[in-house]
C-alpha cells in the first residue's frame, strides 16, 4: 500500500452524504430526491427542505446546469492550493434546481460567464480514489473524467519536459573558451523541469537511509497535531538529492574537457518546507564562471520549488570545475 499524502483537505463522507461521494467514484452524479413532493435536495440531508418528509431516495442526474456565480482567487484559499491558481470557485445550478459548490476546470478566465451552460467533470483527486465534482463549459471539448492526483500530474509533466527537451537546440560551448563560458552567466532561469511527487513513502525511505527519523518527517499523526506545517515534511537533504531526478533542459552543452569535478556547493539553503505529498520541480541558471589555473569553474544555481510556491524549497549553488 502506498502512503501518499497531501495536505489538501478531502471530503469526509458522513452516513448521510456517503452515497453522493460513492456515486462520484463510479462516475455518477446522484442527488437526494423527495418521494413525497418531488423536490430535489442539496446538500444531502435527512429530510426534504420543502415538505419535511423523510421519505427520500437517491437519484442519478445528468449534471447539466448553468453557472450561477463564480469567483477567481488571487490568494490560495489554503497554501496547499497554490498549484491550482487561480482557483475558479463556482456555484452551479443544476437543471433540477439545486445549487452545488464546485470548481471550474479546463477554462480560461475569459471564457467564464455567469449563466453559461456547464457539464460535470469527475476528477480523481486523491490516490485513495476520492473523486471531486468539477464543472466545465457544456460546449467544451474536455474529458468527463480526469486524474489530478499528484502522481498523474507529475507523470504528465514528465512527458511535457521530455518534449521541451527534444525541441531545444543545444549550442556547444568549449570549456576553455572563457568569453563564451562567461556569456552563459544569466539572471534568467531555465524552463521548469519535470515534476516528481515527494510522498510519505519516499520520506520514510530517506529517514531509514539517513537515520534522521525525527517525527516531523515520519509521524503523520503527530505532525498533523503538533507541526507548524500541518503534516509531515520532507528532509531538506532529501529534496536536495532529488535534484538528480529533475531534468532541466539547458540550451547549451559544455564540451572539450577531459574531466569534470563536482566541488560541492557554495550555498545550500532550505527556505520553504516540502509537505509530504507535494510535487516539486526545479530550474537553473549559470550564476558565475571563473577561470582558474586548474580549469574553468562554473557555479550553477539550482532552485527547487513546490509546484505553485514562489519561495524555493532548496537553493543550491553547485560548483563544477571543467579541466
Ligand atoms: Zn418534499
């Protein structure tokens, strides 16, 4: 069993609401319906909110409706939603008359209009199979079922990164061409790498390997109760070494050297935590090039971020000597 976690809050079905969530898992939208007066009811409850009858049944509906209202968040509603910005929070009125709080997907801001027709999208949002109900424009060519688990999003990013890397034409720069090497120095970062998920399983493996099994990394229950981060976080050193799994497409290649030595880091900082279950990605820039008697030294700044977070989780000024 994988122990993927994410700090995004997930629904906690109750005895009354469970049929709604179970239906979503099966790709069906079901709504309580009053057998006495024919009224549709949402949110799910024990009685009809029109005639007070408790004689209710769950019925499947198509999910066709109109956008009643919406808002775009400029600040994430929780830090964990930073990878969904702007959140397109909406209220949809189904043709049955009930209103549902939801999120719009697959639409640009400019396409969203109050009163527009919408259709449901079943979004697998958690590795435990939890499905959330989203909506998109009725005329949108968009899948009815999507997978936004961190693992699925990371896999999609890998395909994108591979395509971007294949499209880059690399210029070759001789290591001993001081002017050309110094011309690589830039304030601008590369494109983002592929993404990977830092899940609890990976953190546990690193805890075992390193011997650092402090509870803030390894005890999700205690961390939920006592950690300032609301859950477990990855070791900074783990996130640092995961840079090897993040492929950054550079538009140059240093050539002509006999030997390349990794001298370690000039600067290593862990400014922001990586909560268990987060996706991370990295980008890089050449920070400095210096000609030394031994060869040409390049300082590569590699920054790793939780996807959506403006603050880096790792800043690593990696020093490489080409000889
Ligand atoms: Zn009723």
